[in-house]
């Protein structure tokens, strides 16, 4: 496991070379494939393996991080073409990859916390350095303050855990029983803000709208998954309290998902629509994790992987339009099927995956989460009906509004996609729909 880590570390000196962009890019893809086919030894979810702390959950998420980071470099061709500090940009991507790698493969709660927080720094620099509007400063402050304010209590709680059981090593953690209520809230709050849960989600649309395409891809693709992964890991300590209080987060998450779906209907910015739809999807993941059953945990894993690929691809599509027209407003981006007919196919494929149509991985995840949440309480079917229905509605609204209708008269001509862009979209869509065939991987 260390070898993959060193590989990424040793790519960093290449950033100092002048024309290292495509070299690093190719290397990242190569390592993604090597990591994908490497045979790894694991026992079960106890994470006792030859590979740091890599089990099923971590392996999938590290592979997703590798994949999205490689695609980030593909998507950010404009940074390279305009020579806008491309070496430093590559450095940021590699640094972020190392932080994600360490946080997903850590065996210790404290090291997980440190890398979890450290992944914020390169994300912030991506938003501040390569973002579009001057409001990116405000978005960066939102991002930092939301996540740091929620995470500081978690750090104090970790010290407390260490004080009592003298270890923060994952397999040795024990359930704290009915310890005290705030312990439970602090433990879980940092991850719920990162997910993000409804009511603490305001930083996400702001960050997405101001971030460059690479920032949006990594935010939607991997950074939101850190929250779900963290909840999965710490649920072991708070399972007794979870049995008493999880119903609150579960019901807040599901009803919040429905409300966020309504918010999606009135968005005029393509990026913020996709960002709000992420919040709605993540609310189901929160629900699945809070039921604390097997279906819920593995369903949330497959929905996280599916959503990471799908929303990242949708952000790429909105960026392709933005690079052509200089606007992401739905009022201007109408009738795109007339100007970029071949892109309409990719819009259709990724939109259908976003509404969990077969054969996408989102379908596998959503079915198992439905199973898990309804088995927990049959009354949740009401909000789940609305959640599933509205996810189809706002995706259809986004697709039909952007592709159909008479196009904006100010657009004289519009180039079709470049090979790089088709390649990028294909590499988002293919794993998203092929992995459905390996459904048993997610349900061991």
C-alpha cells in the first residue's frame, strides 16, 4: 500500500518541469489501473490486512479518489492551455490525492481526523486560485468555517476517547454505551456537516458555484464521501447511543432531502442545481448509515461511488457549456441540442444515471438504501417516495431545459466537443454503468 503512496509522492517533483502536465496525467491513470487490478489481502471489515487500513470500504473510495483526481487533470485542460500556474495546479491535485489516500487508509482515528482536515487546504486553494468570480473568497470562508467549527468538538471528543480506553486504533475501539448525549452529537456532527446534511449544507452550493471544474469534481466526487466514511467508522463507538438518537438524523436527512429537491426546481444556475441534487442524494446515504444495518452500510457505499462518478460527470458537462458560452445560466443555455448535438447524448446518459435509472450504480445503491430504511421503519416510505420521484423531476427539468427550446440569439456558433471532453465523459459514464454488473462486490 505504501508503494502507491510513494508513487504519488514522487510525482510531485515532476510539477517543477515545464511540460510535465501530460506526463503526470498519464501516470495518474496508470496508477489508477495498477491500483484497480492489484490483488489485496483482507479479512473483513475489521481492517486487519497487509495494506494499512484498507478493507472493502476504503479500497473502493481510494480507487474513486485516484480516478477522479486523474479525470480532474483531464478536465482542466484550459489551465494548461492558458499556462495559468499549471505546475502549481498539478501539485495541488497530487497533494489532495495524498491526503485523501491517507485519510481513507488510516488505522487510527486521530490520523484520520488530521488527514480529513488537511484535505480542506488544497480544496480551498483550488477555489481561491482557479475559481471564477470574486465571490470565491466568501465561498472559501464558508467552506473553512462550516467544516472547522463542526470538527473542533470532534477533536476534543477523540482526546476523551483516548483518555478512557488508551487507544484510537480502529479494531480496538469499544462501544461507549450511554456515555453522554453531547459526546454522540460531537462525534457525528463533523461528518454530517461534511456530507452535508440539510440545515448545514449552505457551504456546498456556494463552494461549487465558485470553484473551478477541478474543485467541483473533487468536492462532489470524493470530499463528500469522507463524511459517510467517517460515520461508518465511528458508529462503532456510539452504536448504543445511536440506537436511541439516530431516528432524529434519519428523519431530518430524509425530510431535508425532499425540501432540497424543491430548492432544485427553482435554480437557474446549472452548477448550483447539480450541487443541491448532491445534498438530496447524500441525505439517503445518511439515512442508510443511521439505520446501522448491513444493507444500509453497503448500499451507502455503492450510492457514494455512483454519485461520485455521476455528479462529477455532470459538473464536467456544465463546464463544457460554460467554456463555450461564458455562462452557466439556464436562461442562456437553452436549445443546446441544436448547437452541440453529440453532447446531448452525454447529457442524457449522465442525467439518467443521476435519477438512478438502470443500469447505473446509483440504482444498486438506492434500491438497497430503500430496503434498509424501510426495514428500519415503514413510515419512511412517504419521504422516500418523494425523494425518488423528485430526483427524477429535477434531473429531467435540467436536461430538457438545457437541451430543448429555442437557443439564445447571442450564440452565433458553438464548437462541438473536443476528443478530450468525450474521453472525459466516457470515463465517468463507463465505470458508473459497468460496475452495476459487479453488484455482488458491494454486497458481500
